[in-house]
């Protein structure tokens, strides 16, 4: 996040510095993707100040059909940005507050006996929605977190041998606080791998902090949130995902992605490398970034832009590197720099 108060979202994210209307020169008409992207940004900017990188990655995840984990200290609008993003899509929304006593059936639902018809019927849990916000996901034990494994990957829930599919779209945004350790449970690696992105939400800079105070000095209840409205429908979202899927990517760039992923598996700084799911995540999200930028083709910059948010929760540092103060961002960026960029 830039410290320059005059920095625009496009300048803050170099990937979006190119003209947004290049779709007219493309073989693929991406005008709808560009319009919905800009409309969502505009709606969120009514309340959210800064965080342009977080917003753009959330939109990219929507267009990619993936899920997002937001990590950051309390009070930096993780839950707020997730809730407002859900309001920009005309779809069902549910929020699940994870707690240590939450059971799997409290999330996915359970079968109950219907006295009137003398039979068991399935009662859907709050996960049966289009946009699902899971607040403080690391406060529930592994048993409850495991209830999300099937639904996040296969978009269905199986209870008592019966499979219940989810409606389109199905998008999970989870939040967690990395500082507080008491009463929390580490997310299993299999759970983390099901998130397309892990976005590290940062503190606002000085000018953004001032803007927050100016905006809400006479609006303690933040009534401006009511001005955020839906700008796309489920059908629009399906069409955007289909358009993103058609974005062209050269064979050389597929090899480039494979090289980055392979580099995580043969790096002395890492105890665990990335899975094939990570390479597919880079492919999907790079296509989404290209489409959001008005292009029907992927560039190396698109791949580099999404590499860290895709990989930072999928790789594990060796204990030696952790003690030396290394972090995933340093190692991932180092791997990306060492891979030759296709011409």
C-alpha cells in the first residue's frame, strides 16, 4: 500500500496501469467484465478507503470461482469489505461466526425428524448460500473446519449418504487474526489449499487514516454502507466466469507457471512446496486479472501479480529459515525472479 496520498488504485497496482478499454481491439468482448469490475470498485469505495489491492484480488477470485482467506489484525475492515462485496452481487448472503464450540452440523446442516410426515428431512445450514462470510475461521476446532473441505472443493455437501449441491455462485470469504493465539486452532494444510488467495490486509497509511476520520466524523453508525448496492446478478457472474475462462494464454506462459510451482518443490528454504492445485489457481486468477484489465490474453505480469497471494499459504518455510526471520513473500518472490520470463 502506497504512502503517497495522490496515488490512484491503478498506480498502486501496476498491473492495472494499462488502458481499461482495450477490449475493443480484442477478439473476445470483455466489456461486461470491465464494467462490473469498475462498478464493484466504485460501490466499495463509498465506504472502504484504500485497500485497492485487496478489492482487486477479491474481484479476481469472484471471476475465477475461487475462495479467499483474509488475514489481518482486528479493526482493519476485513469483515466489512467482505460484507460489502457480497452486497454488490444480487445473491444470497450468510455469515457464520466460528467459535470453539461450533459443531460441523451447525455449518452444513443436519437431518431432523419431521413429526408431521414421520420421516427424516434435511435442514440446510448457513453454508447453503451464494456468498458465505466465515468470521474468525481459526477459532473453530479442526473437526468443524473439516466440514468445509467438501463444499469448498466440490460445491456440494454430503450428509447421511445424501449429496446436496450448492447453488451458483458459491463463494467463501474467511477471515482470521494472525496475532491472537489463545482460543484459536491452526488451519489444516488441506483447508488452506482450498483457498485461491490468502490476502494479507495491511494497516492504512497516514493519509488514508485521515480520510477515514474525515469520512466518518459525522457518521458514527456508518450509514453510508446503505448506499452500497448490487451492480451484478448471478447471471452476470456466470457470464463473466465464462469469459475469463476463454482468455488466451500461450504455451510458454503455462510452462512459466509450471516452472514457478516446480521451483517451490526444489527450494532449500521451503519444507513444503505447492501442489498442482496451486498451478491451476495461478492460471485461473491470471486470466481473471487479464480480463479485468481489458485484455483477452495473459501476460507474465499477470502471473507475477497473483503468484504471492496464491502461494503464500501453500508453502511452508523450513524451521531454520523461520528462525532467521525469512517469510513466504521473500522466498516466493525470489523463486519468481529466478525463473526466466517468456519473451
